[in-house]
């Protein structure tokens, strides 16, 4: 397998191009093995474009570019053709199509999407909320949350909360343990915004054993025993039954998949 070099060229930070590069490459090399992705951000001069294309030609690199200015896109395209460098324009086609559809001329101002606006501050607020009301620390957050997650330990409540927070949702999560009564607020919330996370006993058993071993502990602790897991799941089913909320099976499901299912459910309930 030959080494793959990809240059991500952008007149902003290059985040979009970087994500596209990784998404495409993963279809050929899932682990991104023998792959070098080099980002060239804030490229706003013709001189830098020429140097990058020249370097790409020498290193036999593939270029992915997200340039909003037409003249810069045209220059890079012409240079790549001249130097026989393979390249793909991520924004160009979309900008042209949108301009035609809207009958307007694009601003062609780099970095607008990353400027500090109301949307940005909403995301920061949501992230801080998720941290503050993580793991049932303060039940008062349940009444203020957009989304409430409940589940037994190791059902991805925290990473899911953070992922949804980046989507501007205020999320609180509560671990359900047989020995601890759930907070009263949990039964006061709108069940449509609450989601129970369930996982297969075998998968949970495996995850908990791995967790214990990573901490240098014995993997036969009660925490990871099958009988204990079944007891916790039974308690979970009892609580979510009282709440009347939607239950999502997260066994072998990526956080992104679960988040999309939650968002779709919320959208349909509106």
C-alpha cells in the first residue's frame, strides 16, 4: 500500500476540507493508515497558492481546497492542471449553484462561518450546561434542559451529551442505580424530551470489564457481573416506564447515530 498525501488548502481554518478529506479517505483506508493529511490554512495570496501546488507536484499529493474567492479557485485549478496535480474543489460548485438559485452574488469573504455570533455563544452555553449537569450532579438542570438522558453506567450518556451540546442542545443526564432513588425532577419533566439509553447485557458486561482492566482493577468486580447488570437494567426499565419516555438501544451504535435519532424524534414531536 503506497503512502497517500493529501493537502487541504483553505482561505480560512481548513476545518471543512479536513473533515471531507478524512471522510473520503476512510472509504479506502478506514484507519487512515499510511496517510498524511497536511492542512494549509489562511491561504489568501497567489504566491502561496503557487508554492503549495509546486510542493504537491513534487510530493505527488492530492489537493482538497475550500477557497471562497473565485479568482483563487481559478488560479489553483489552472496550476493543478498545468502541474498535473489531482485536486477537488469543495465549495466552488455549491457556491455557483446557490448563486444561481438565489440570484445573488456571494460575499466571497473567508472565515465568515467561524465568526463569533449568537449561534457560537449558544453552542458554548450548551457545552457548559452539559458539563454542569452531567451524571446527575444537580437535578435542577433537568427542568431547564432541552434533552434529558437516563441510563445505567457505561451507556455513553456523557459523550452523547457533549455531542448534542455541540448541536446547541442543553443536555442533562442521570445515571440510574437500583440503590439510589431518581430525583423527583425526573418525573416532572416532559417525557418527550427524555430518552432512556439501553444496551445489551453482554455488551455492557464487556464494556465494564474493559473499563475495570483499564483502571488496573480486577474484572470480576460486582460492577461487571452479569447478575448485577440484569438488576440494573430491570431498575432502568421500571424508571423509564414511570417517565413514559422513548428508549433507544445503543448497543453497537455510534454516538452520532443515537444523536441523530434523538434529534429526529424531537423534530417530529414539535
